[in-house]
C-alpha cells in the first residue's frame, strides 16, 4: 500500500520534532547534572564499563616586565576533560584530553590493574615518579605556575626561563608526563613507592631512540600528616653527536600537612646533570642544584558566598651550573587564594625573579579555577 505524499511529509516532520526534542532534553539533563560541580560527577554506562566524567577549566591573566614578553595577556591555561573508566575492581583507566592554549593535547591516558594495595600496574601516559611538586595536581597546588614562568624571560642556562625547581625538572625531562609502564603501591601503613619506565620523550608519542628513562620515588610517613620522600630519575636522550646518552637527577622532599587543611608546608631539593648545557673539556656534563619551599595556610571563613581564604608564599632557587659563577636565580612568590567551594577558587600570585647577575623581572598572575 502506498502512503500519500502529504501524509508521509507529516510523519517525517513529526519524527524530526521528536528527535530534536530528545536531543534538547538530553542536553538539558547533561547541563543540569554538571551544574552541581562540587557535589557530583556524571556517570555513564558504556558497554561493560562505568564512565565517570569530570574536568577542569583554568583561565589566566598574566603580566610580564621582561623585555620582549607580553606586558598583559589573557589565555586559557587548561581546559581539560577527564574520563575515569571503571571495568572491574581489578581494571580501571583514564583518558584526559586538554584544550589549553588553543591546542589539543593528551594528558593522562592509561590502563591500570589494581592487583592489590601493595601493587598497581599501569600502561600508558602518566607523570613520571619524581618530585612532589610535579606529582601534585593542578587542581590542588597553590602556585599559579609551577615554574614561575615570566613571559619573555629566557635567562636560565640550559632549561631557559626561570631557574626554579619545576623548570629544571620539567625542561630536563626528569619529571612531568611520559609514555610507558608504572608500578605503585603502599607497603604497610608507612611506606609507599612509585616507579616508572618510559620513552623519555614526553607526550610527543614515539621514542626518539632505543633507550628508556627510569624514575623512582619512595615515601615514608613519619607521623600523621608528615612524610618524607627520596627521588631518582635517569633520563635518556640523543647526545650532541647523535649518540645515545643519559643523565641522572636525584632529590628529596618533605611534606607537613595537606591541601585545604590548615597549615601546609612542602620542601624539596633536587640536583643532577644539566644535559642541555655543553660538556666540559673533560667530557663531563655540568650539574645543577635547586631547592624550593611552599608554605600556605587554609583558613575557613564564615561567609555565605565563600568557603575559605589561603595566603601562600614560595621561595625557589636554582643554580644551572655549579662550576660557573653568577648564573643562578631566586624566585619569590607571595599569593592569595579565595575558595568558593571545594576546589573552585580564584588565585593570585606575584612572581618576583632576581637573577644572580642583578636583573629583576616581575609577573602578576590571576587565575580562576573551575573544577567539575
């Protein structure tokens, strides 16, 4: 039986309206569910897994006094979506794309087996097992920029920019994200460990040589709220003549307290090979030394609109070549964070960088933190 054209058009129109209504309703439900950003996360069933959706949005305004730097700049520091995937108690995973700076980049992306409390095994992309300042999440830290970045400043020999702890460990590839294997776990109530075996090329994808980078971290809980850690990182790279080479860094850190819980102190010291500098006449790679202290005080406030205020201060010093004079620098960072709810906050830092050669550069940074 043939359906009249006018009736068929009516049916098509009604189906179209129904589909549009369902799409609109689904969008409203998604928006409504993500509106309660500090209380809940969206969970979706996907085939044989449960997927939990979250993310962060960090928007920044920054100034710079450095010659050639941007005097003022607005930009999206992070626009990150996180998919935490649970298959069974044994298996979970994470996929985390980031759109910060107008570019798409993959952050965490791993498959993890939770064999026991003492042993978890991950395959994929994650942070190397090194210093505490890099391992802390950007949703928790009380510095707007880990490295104390000042736009246009290129002064530190080797890693460039500022001579600060995170600048050394990031640019010399001893820390930050990489691709490979990770094992971590807790051995009793006081001892925990983390070890990574990775390409060494960061998030760039395939390895640039056949070597692999190794990092390890051992943490001892001394008392409640006090822990000390020892760290080691061996980075493989392509030498100045195309040959395989490796460099090692070592360090330790102490943590007292925790995030959003009264007084919080973090102290770290790292030293090792600054392999981005030319070798000496004897064929030795120059060594660097850097240290950092971050102190903050989280104070709840009685206010219907805000949850807490947190003043902070950072001192970070670095010497890129211990055999050279007047090539280091000191960064001082006073700051203040105002918490709306949970990890949703507004932060301000003033980064004051003094080089050993007598120059000073300053950068004010204001950043908003949306956590969902």
